[in-house]
């Protein structure tokens, strides 16, 4: 059984719908985002989120002459109310995921409307590797890159990559034979035709290794070698060759542009999300390692006490300590689905800082963004 997210469910604020001071209790809630669960005896709780927890619960639970009907019936059935204030939409999404898995273990994905994102996968375990678009993470041994914004985005990138190399595009299980009918891509010299034994398995493996390297670096390695070759051709006065290489560079650059900078190998998908916390001067760091969310880090700047350490050093130490024993098992596709929904949304309320190794993290930019978050949000 996989381990759950390291985003602990905090203690809830519990309200009694029958209490005489219910309105005062609701008025004491923060006017911020949050999640609430309305429980009725004999029924599964109603779990939902709101951008303004106080206003939503006041509307649902306090009587008004202007309301009636279904809301009055709801108030009569509700036995207890639990709520959890949150500081950002990312925190809401992660906490909602945890609560939905707890309350509805068999149908939480349907209730959350959470879809796993799309990936471009190089099937390296296949004797003749091919590039495939999947909405799941392939088992170990294959290279799975994502998450893409949509299936169309993943497919567009895959088509651009395939135009640069000669690996096969067919999905059949190949049994190479000289009498194999082949396909149109082989006739157009866009495939090495392993099905027709035009190349050996070793020669095809060399081409698939070039594709794997291209995907791993999003063409940076190919652009670097091509740039060196172009400069060498120019130095040797072979301008025709230099022009051909330049066209190749443009084609590679065009393919690279189809991929968002955030996309990486799913098993090497590392980064830190920065959002506001539940307090006025709180910020939260949400580390993700190998596509799995880790325990968040809360920084509170509400106290006036001077810090003996610089913010840069403090963050470095906190992240190093937090990721010293990371979670390595979990539902990676679902957790990356939460990231994809937040990162690609128009309502993203934070910043993402990717890294390959923790030492590569852009701490200067992170500290600068944290400093800007220390300023309280202006009320609308």
C-alpha cells in the first residue's frame, strides 16, 4: 500500500449548528479560503471548499428571511460542521485531496474531478523503443516526461520530436522480417525501418538513445553540439554546410519551444512551491521531490524578533532538513495532477521553483519572492 501525502490534516474548527452562539462562532472564522464538511447522521459528509469560509458558512447555516426552502432543510439535517482555513489554493487542493481520500476512499478522484495529466513516454523497455502519449506514469525503465497542459500539447511536442529522429511511430509489437510491408514513414525516410530489418537492433538503439538524451535536456545537448559544428563549418569556409546546420538548429529550437520549461522526467520532477500561509505574515514552502509532495514548511514573520540567521541560510537549512528523509512512494500521477491543475491554472496564487538537485535551487529569487510575500495582502 502506498504512503499518503505528507500534508497532515490539521485539527479542524468544529461548529455546533444547534448552539445559540452559532452566528458569533461563524463571525470568528477567518474571511479566507478554506474547506468545510457538513455531517448529517446516517449520511456521508458534504465536503466542499470556498474562497471565503466565513461568508459561505454564514450563508448555509444562519437563518434569514430572504432565504428558505433547501437551505432551511439543510440546516435541519446538519449535525456538525468541521472546517479548515487555508492560505492558498494549492493548500486547499492538497488538503481537499487528503480529506477526500479519508472520507471517500473509493471515489475521491471522481468527487475531486481530478484527472491525471498527460506525459510523453519513451518506451525504452521495448526492444525497439517508441514515443507514446500517456495519462499515466510508465513503470520503471521507461522515460516519462510531463506534466503537459493537455493531451494536444503532449502530442504536438511528440510530433515535433519525431520529425527530428527516425524512431518508429507504429504501436505494433515488432517481429522484424525482410518481407514486412512497412509503412509510409519508412518510405519517406522518417523511420529506420527496423520492421524490415533495414537496421540492426544495435543501430536502432543508438537512435533511440539520441531521442532519450534530447528528451532529458529538451534539446539543449543537441543545440550545443550543432552550434559547435556550425562554428567549425564557418571557420573552414564551408558556408553551405553551415547553412544546413543552421536550418537544423532552427528546427530543433522550434521543437524545444513546444515544451513548457516546467516539464521534466516524472521520477526527477523536483521543485518548491511558494504560497501564502494561513496567517497574515506567514508563507509556506511546498517541496516536491520525484513527483511526490513532501512535508510543507511554514515561515512566520509576524514576530518582531531579530533573526540570528539570514533568510537565505534559514531556508537552505530548513529545506535540507525537510528533504533529508523524503517520501519515495505514493500515487505520483495523482500528485502531479494536483500540481498540474494548480500550475497551469489562471488562478495560480504562488510561484514554482524547479531544481534538479537542491543545490541548484534559485535561492536568491526564492528569498526575493518571500520578501514580497511578507507584505500583507490588501483587502478587496
